[in-house]
């Protein structure tokens, strides 16, 4: 992290206020699971705190996870680790993002990169692609083409095939100009959106895409956690 002119400030919003229900029973929510002596969330924070263009980090957590979060911070070897801002998350991911956006009003960044705390393999190259895209567009998201055949299924029976030529998987970090995404989130408080691109799309604002990264997986279920262990051992 470095200090830049106020007009260029870029903030990473890291979401870590989920319960990880799809993981099944665990001692701690998945973002605090430990591998190679580090919690999953500290791998994610490390990627952003060590990126030269990120000026500030805010993390959305559950109030009951405060102690786990403090332990996570102790794993981060960076002079700005203590400057990470905390915000209480909400019931849904969208509510957590909203709380973080409101909490950034005083800091008033130019751009925000909104990222799932449970995507620990986010690379600097991917972060750069998003930041570069923001020089020309108000919204930039990483996407991956779909390679498998896609079927519509009803009651266990194939109801049709869907052409995949226009279908992509959206990843995070998703980058936006702060004022735009704050305004859009304020306007969609009472409808449900699975990501921030969808929040902005609902106001017909164009979103630019850049190539995502197949390694930038989201840890959702137990199999993902096994994949994470394999990759984190390889990288250690
Ligand atoms: N998240 C959040 N606030 C919520 C829900 C989710 O900050 N109310 C965060 C999660 O901590 C995670 C990211 O959003 O880093 C992506 O969400 P997901 O993978 O769905 O995580 P969980 O909601 O924790 O898992 P589940 O849906 O299985 O309960
Ligand atoms: Mg969830």
C-alpha cells in the first residue's frame, strides 16, 4: 500500500461476513480456516495489502468473529496491517457490501475493488487488469468463458440446451467508481443481487469485462477447500 493523491485513491473491500453454510460443519467459518499457519482470509488480505496501487482496505466481518479477525491480522507481516478498517457485515453479501460502501464515505476513494474474502488466489496481474479497465470504464469485472455444455433441466429431465457462446462466469474483484456503485447500492436496498455487477446492471450502466483467472477460485464447499490445500502446499 502507498499514499497517492486523494483523487486517485483505490480501496479494496473484502467480504468476510458470511457463515460458510455450504461448507458443512466447521470449527470456524471458512474464511478463518487455517492452512500453512495462515487463515484463508489472511492470504486474501496479503494479496491486496502488498499491491502498490491499493491505498486502503476495509473488511466486512460478523461481530462475533472479531477475535478471529484479530488473530488473522497478527498473521499479516505488513506495516499497514493495523490500518485495516473493519465494518460489521449484513445478513446477505449485498448488505455487507452496502455497509462497507457507506463506511468509506469519509475516505471517499475514487475506485473500489470489491472482492470475496474466500478467493485467496487473486493475483496482482488480475488486480492490475481491473484497475487498468477503470481508467476508461465505471465498472470492470473479470469473467471466464464457459467450456462445459449447458443444459436446462426440469425435474431431473433435460429440457433443452443453452448456447454457451454468450455465457461467462463472473469472478471478483469487481471494480467500480466509488460514487457510482454507492449510488446503485443505495437504490437496490430492497432487491436481491448476487454480485455488484448485477447491482450496477440494474441501472443500465455498462460494465466492461476483462479476462478472469481460472486459479482465482472461490472456496464454497469442501472440495474447494481440498483444492485450496493442494495449491497452497505447492505455492509454499
Ligand atoms: N459474505 C459477506 N456477508 C454475507 C454473506 C457473505 O461478507 N452476509 C461474504 C463471504 O464471507 C464470502 C463472500 O461474501 O467471502 C462470498 O460468499 P459465499 O461464498 O456465499 O460465502 P458464505 O455466504 O459465507 O457461504 P454460504 O453461502 O455457503 O453460507
Ligand atoms: Mg453466501
